[in-house]
């Protein structure tokens, strides 16, 4: 302890002031907002987290889950050290077959990092020698959206190894394909411009729950007279706040968009000048939408013909009008085509010309980082003389159980929890239980997936490493600085894969790049909007708007398609697409009811299931934290009074929800959140549910029409009373 000597030579104790600093970071979780964050650190320990008030979009406040992030970082349940399984797969902390958790020492043996890396690389070498490198499958998605820890050194490592490539299509690929088919790029209306909107459609977008930093802009617009319309099959928080809520039958959004265009074009409400200058295929669209009059579409959507006409008329005439489209639309069998049809709406009304007009689904196409520098796709694997095969992450159950030539013999999971989030859960678990499957999981907590791992490696949180952060809900880029040293023996993704590369003997120079060098490489891009944005500048200015005007400082509204400039082959908004035609689909747009829907094939399962995301979890992240669990009601099935009454179900009853893929037991809530014919339950960790199952026992591996994405919202089930949860 520091001291000084006084004039009488007596020792006087002087207490040292704690070392205190405030570090700027950015939230990397899978959310459009990418919040600017300030972390207070005292004597090496984070003591406070708050929003950065200087961020122009997130403006100093955090969502409820990230506001409690210190509990996540310092949770006693964190994985702190490398662990080797010493018990049968499927038995782990929190998931004992008898319903009680065994002591961790009965399941896991602590090992050193050297032991873990040696075992992993030895197994990889053995598998490669016997089956080929494609028998190794990486599995990651969305656990971090940081450009460095999300997709850089890992891609280099698995590319150099010659492992199977993962088609990361589980979440947004169908919608992105639909959007790009019209616009050519993932761009959209700035959130700041929503204050100028006078007509706002939240289409399959629970803004209040899952995009909360857009909400203040919408509220400001409403105070100025804007109208908020919500289109959603579930009465979300946002729907409850709307000026007009339109419940729609699941999977019918494309039909509604086509009917709106039927009205807009028939009544000459479209912008003929904009259409003539900046779109391709309007004549074909005009003919197509004649097949979708509101009276016909009302049957599919459950929205009356009068309301469809009113919606179309108001959208086309109240200006500026903007659509906030989210990914719920594209999680059905026709999700890509539905997104395509909705993306046409601002193109025919010309609302892209107006500040506060247009559409936002994703802004991520604007950032244009140098992905070649990040991922090094040209690394040549030893012994593999053809491009490695691609495995769709949606079809993990199929891949683990039926894939051959070669079979999957090793699975490496990081930034994901497939045992919770993958469809066809029972098949996924069957594959994960295979005794001949070597599974490594890099994680912060003991998740559903670690219950089937052979090796578990401790991962850092964003407090514990540095990264570069873009966004898909605004146009600001940030450096997220490291606030604290990694806890225990946790390592970030970059350092894990750097160490594995060294153990495998990969001596390519890219495996030795520092984090700063990787950030510099990512920003060294041909994208003109990154001009003048360097790592050094980002260290001085915590968040920097993309350089849309060619000047380093600008606050002019960004109107990406005001004068055309679409990124399609034609340079125009493609209402008719040769690329879509080449896929065997209608080159304009069409609607066909999902096979698993009330209008699809005849089925013994008459109810459409919405497997909703919880408002306070983020997919499967945050599900295990006690304080966050207290904010959510789980193991609940919401059902309409009509459907409950015909099945003899009353509020609070235990019910069995089932189809040919599986069954789950929940408690019934009979209220008005869903319409007749629809039931809803929230995604949660399977190990926290009855029988260690979640709603994905009911979902299928069927892929969407575009993008090969998951069809989580095209699911039919039946519900019946059960005496108790077995």
C-alpha cells in the first residue's frame, strides 16, 4: 500500500485511488441496432454499462437484456476453462436425465489449453487421414456480429483445413435474396429519417421488442401526425401500440403485397415517372397483379378486401410512407418471393425519392468491408483438389445422420447453439448423440449444445476483446475496444483459431496478423463509402457515419435510390427478373400457400404454429440468465378462445402440442394475441423446458423458395389437453 513520511517520521497510510476508465464498445449481438456502449472499469473490473449518448441512432439507452450485461460477464455459470467430457453425451450441468443436475465434476474434467488443442488437432488429423477433410464441419452463426470475431480467422482456418463449408442460411437468406432480386443490394431507409415519415408500416417487425432504438424516431413521427400500421399474425408489443393493427394469416404476406399493388396500379396511384425511369418490368407486373384482387387475397390473408384497399390507398397517397420490414416474413416456404413482392411497393410509388420514404429491411450492404482480406478465401488446403462441399446449416439433422462421402465425423460449434435453434430438433439431437461424432464447442456458458460436446472451450464476451462493428439497422461503423482482460482462461474466436492453425502447422502469414492489422485490412476496401474511415479515426471518433457524399463530414439524408442507382444487372429496380426466372420461379412474383398452412395440403394437423422469438432473449442468447428469465413467460402456448373451446382447453391447462416430427408440453394461455387457426410459443433453451425440448421439435428442415433458408413459420400442429407434463 502506498505511504508517505510526515515531518515527525511517522508513517501515514494513504489509500490509493482506484484506477478508473470508461471504454467505448459496441454491442455485437444479432440485432439491427449495434448500440454504442460505454463500459466503466475500476481496478480492472467492469462496474457499469450504459448506452453511449453520442451515438446518433442508439442515443444513450440500452435494451433491457444488454443493460444487465454485467450479470452475463460475471455470471458464476460462465465457462472459464477448457473441459473434456467424462460422462455420456446428453448428460451435463442442467440436463440430467432424471431431471436433476449432476455435479460438474461428474461430467467434465478440466484440462489445459495445450491439452485441448493437442486433442482437437490430433482428432482432425486422424479424421482427415481416414475420411478426408470434408468430414469436418464448422457451425457458427450470429453469436457475434463483430467483423473480426464473427467471420475472419475462423474462415481462414477452416478454408486452409479443407473442411466442409457451412451455408449460413438459417436466419435471413431468403429475405436477403428477395430484397436483392429487386434492389440488387441490401440498403434501406436510415432510421433517423423515420421522424419525417407520415405513414409507417411495421411489417412482421416487432420494433418495440426487437429493434427498440428505432422506436423513438417512430414516436416522434407520430407526435407530428404519422400513422403506424402493424401487419403481423401475432399481437406483438408493437401491434398493441399501433394506430391500426392488421392480423394476417402466417405465410400470406406476398399475397397481400400483390393485392396492394393491384389496387395501386388499377387506381393509377403509382408514380408513373419514377416507374418509367427507374424500374424494369412494370408492364409484366401490371398483368401479374390482375390475378390478385383484394377479394381473392382476403381469403388467404384473413384481412378483409375493404381493409386491403384502404391499406393500399393510404400507403400510396399519404406521403412520405415507409415500410419497416423484418425477417418474420421470410421464414415461410414462400418467404423469398414475399419479400420480393413487398420490396416492389416503394419502387412503384416512388417513395424512394422522399426523405422518410422507402423501406428498411437491412442496411448491411452499405458497409462493403474487404471480406477477401478478412476471410482469405484463396488459401489452398492440403490434399483437397476440388472446392469443398457446402452443407446448409438448416439441415444439420440430415447432415449428421445421413450425409456420406464422407460422413460428418467432427463438428466444431462457435457463436451458435444448434441444439436449441436448429429445426427438426429431435433429428439434430440424434445426430449429436452419435458416439463416433467428435464435437467441440467454444462457448460462454454450458448450453444445450455443450451437453453433447466432447470438448468445451471458454469464450470471451465483447467486454474482453477488441472488434470492428458494422450494423444492419443503421449506417455507422464503430471500433469496439476491449474493456477488461479475459476472465479465467477465456479466449476470443480469433485467438482460438490462430492457435489451432499453429498446432496444425499452417504457416501462412495471415494467421499471424494482429487484431489491428485485421481491422486495417477490413477497412481497406474499394467501397467509396468507406473512404476516409480508418482505424485511427475510429479510435478518435467512436462511431462514424459512412461517407455517402464523398466528403469526410456530412449529415445529408441518404436516399439510396432517389435517382435510380439500383445495384441490379439492369441498374433499375427489377420488377421482372431473369435471375429469378432462371431458378424456375415466376420472374415477376407469385403467391402459393405454404404446404404446411391452412390453405396448403390437407393435414391431420390443423393449427398453424408461430415459433416466436422472445422479446427479452435474443434467439437462444440470454435465455439462461435468471434476471432475464424473470422478464419472460416461457413454456406457454397461446391459443385463441375459439380453438381452445373446441378442444376443451381452458386457461392454464397443460396441453400437448404435436405433429409427426415430435411433441412438446406447454401451459395454455387463452387470450387475444393470436387469431383462430394460429397458436404461438416462444423459443427457449431446450434444457430449460419440459422433457428437455423446445418448439423446434415441431419445425422442419424444409427450405424456402429463395435463399435456402429455414421455414420456421410454416408449421402445422395439433393441440390437445394433457393431464400433466410428463
